[in-house]
C-alpha cells in the first residue's frame, strides 16, 4: 500500500454543503492514525481524469498507492482493513463494525435522503409533498430508528468502546 490521498471538491455550492460524503472519510482517516493528505479537484470543471477515479463525477475518492477507490462506504471499508483503530482483527469485532458501517450507509443515511431530495428540489415545508414525506419519516422510520440508536448508545460516546491504546473493543 502507498500514500493515502483523499480527493474532494475545491468548493461546494451552498445547497449541498454538509451532504458531500467526504466528512465521514476525513473522520475515519483522523481516527485511523494513518498518514494522508487532501487534494481537491475543481467543482465546475470535471475533466476526464476525474471520471477515471469516480465514474459518476462525484467525490470523494481515495488513492492508496496505485489503487483508486470511490464511494464513501468502499473507502471506509478499505481504511478499516488498514487500521485496527477502525476495525479490530477478531471476527466478532469485525462483524460488529461491518454491521454498523452498513447500517449507517443503508438505514440511517437512507432515512434522511428523502428530505435532502425535497430540499435540493426547492420543495419546502409548505408543500404537500414535503408534509407527506416528513410525516412518513417521523411517524414510521424515525419512530423505530431513534429507540434502536438510543439503546445502542446508552452509556456510550461511541458505537464501539475504544481501548486506551486506540484499538476498538466489543462492548461488554
């Protein structure tokens, strides 16, 4: 493996700020303790090289030597495989990390996606479509999800407990 380089946009329009998927990757890189640097590409000028690394024209992507990885979940999995601080070596601990990684990407994040689409489309809280989606998400999705996450986080600061030496440990 080689030097880690996270590539992201040099600028993001106001509307999608906070929704660009490099934040979780940056956080994982910091937690991993792996050396890395950040490069940026022009938001407005996605040249052919950009599409070599990210075929959908998005960010982020990570290069690790001669390996280029796109999609934040794939990047997080790659970093977990490189750092015991992110993913422990024992099978039970690895399974637990993988469960929560996929839950974050597929269950938790998916619950907020409809709101994002409405906001990006300019549909506000006054519109019937917004009210319908808001009601569905609050009354059904979040009503179940919040107690699950609250129960999981009870008495914790993290989904997984960290050893003093930086390694993750399964909770007792």
